[in-house]
C-alpha cells in the first residue's frame, strides 16, 4: 500500500543528488561561547544553568497550583483529536496515524502526548525518541525525561548528538540529516540557544512565596492556630532571671505539653513567678492569605490559565466559566498543541517520502463549537469565494476528483 516510514536504502541514498550544506554564519561563535563557558571542547555538551529537578520538585510535586496547571494543560492538549493531511488529501488511515495511536507497548496516544506536553511545561524542553527496525521504519515512540538529556554541539553550533544519562550510564543519540532519532521541542528562551524556558522558571518566585505561605499556615495550625505568647518570669521583688536548669526544664515542658494540635486548649499550670502574656494577630499578620492568593494567580498567569479555572478567588477577567474555558483553549492549549504536533509531523516526515501535516481537529473541540459554527457559516455564505478558497480558509486540503 504505502512505503511510508521507511528510510531510503544505501543504494538509493547514493543515487540521490547531494544536498547543499547550509550553516548559520554565527553558529561557530555560539558553539565556541557555550563550549568555553561549560569548560568543554568544541564538540562538548551545552549545559544549562537552571535546575529542572528542583523546579519540578518545588513547583509541581510540592505545589498544588503548579501541579493542577500542568495537569490541566497537558490533559486538555493530549485529548484533542488529531487529523493528518498533505497538500492533496486528508487521511483516514495512514502509518503515521497508526504509529501515534499506539506509540509503544506501554502507552497510547493520549498518554504519550500528555507526557510530552508535561515535560515541555515543566522544563521548557521535550524529547521524543524514534525506535526503528533494521529497515529504518519507525516502530515505537518514547518520551524521554528532559532533566536527563544534554545537547552535544558540533563545530557549526548546531546539535550533533544528544546524551541521555541515568546514574553512571550514558547513551548518545547521534543526529543525522532527515531521519533523526530525537525530536527536540523547546519553548522560546531569549538567553539560551539550545534549551527552552519553562513557565515554572518564570514563576519560581511566586512558587516560593506560595509554598512559604503554606508552610507558615501549617506551622500556625500546629501551634493551636494562634501565635505563641510570652512567659514572663518575675522574682521575689518583681524582677530576676532563671537559672539554666530552670529555663531548660520550662522549655522542655512547654514543647511536650503545650504545643501542637493535640494540646490545643489545654490549660497551663505555672509556678510562682511565672506569668503568661498571650499575643493576638494584628491586621498585617492576616495579609498572608492575600499574599498566597496573589502568588497563586501569578503561577496561573505564567502557565496561561485563567485563575477562575483553578478556583482562585479575586479574578474577574472573564464574565463566566464558559468564557474562561474558551479563552483557555484558544490562548493556551491550541497554540501549544499546534506547535508540538507540527514539530512531530515535520520530524516524522524524515522517515517517509513526502511531507505530512499533523494538527488538532478544531471542529471536534467542544469549547470552540460556537466559534467554529460561526466560521463555517460565514465562509459558506461568502458567495465571492470559490470552493477551493473556502476549503483553504477552513484548513481543508484542495478537493481532488475521485479521491
């Protein structure tokens, strides 16, 4: 049927005309600068200064807002129905569609793309590996952890390989023109030539503030939900000081019998000369909750999620939940999904003859149903447009007779 997903044989490669070698004029400068900065040779690895593991631990594993933001975007984007087409037709069955519908034995399409989107959101980088057979056909796709991957640069400043390190073991993926084993998708970073910028890195201060406020609240609850008071010692004449032994004994008794949630409301028995002075909250002490909510809104803003969808109070950007959900899909989910699927399709085209386009099917997204219906009606009623122009405006390939 098709000879897709098959690399050209050595004989076919030898008979094909050689492609002109192209390189950026500033590539060698970039490679030399990064290699010198990382104390490697010209073909050394380009190391990034940020710590993806720490950002993931603080902003995803340890922060409910960051966790929900990543899950909300990745699940919504991975659930989008996909269509495959080229310049002539839209495919119902195709080896590429079969591959992404069952990319490997452990994952389906939704699981694979959810992991791919999550890696992109957490680190600004996503890596997809193609497993090929002896004939060069792609049999499996795997998402690789971005914190284990490092770019190896060539003399022209472009990646020539990728090193994947697990503990002391390392595997090098050598890049080649056309059928490359690794697809590297990265977000825009204004100060890095080879790695992307994650939303977590932009929101790391807000994440720290939100986590600190949560720790403060927990410590407050452990202390019976009120600040500690002061024990004042008065001697026989109204003044005096305690001995070291008396101070240590009093401190140990307070920690054992009068702190923590289990001791909340427990009466305190003080000996002669000791007086308890309770302290209450001032209005400024209560501002921590507003600070926490403001930090949560900053995290949501960095990910491009309307705070209303995360249950964060104090946001009135959208009139209702439906409008916020539509804006979430239009401004956050679809741009990322279209960019990632386009990169994956371009990468897989290196394994097959011809170019194919993989993109979300906007007509099957419930959040955009009203917009798509209006667009179809406007285009259909435009009598000054030809059928070919209408199909192009709707993202459809040209109509082919007999197809």
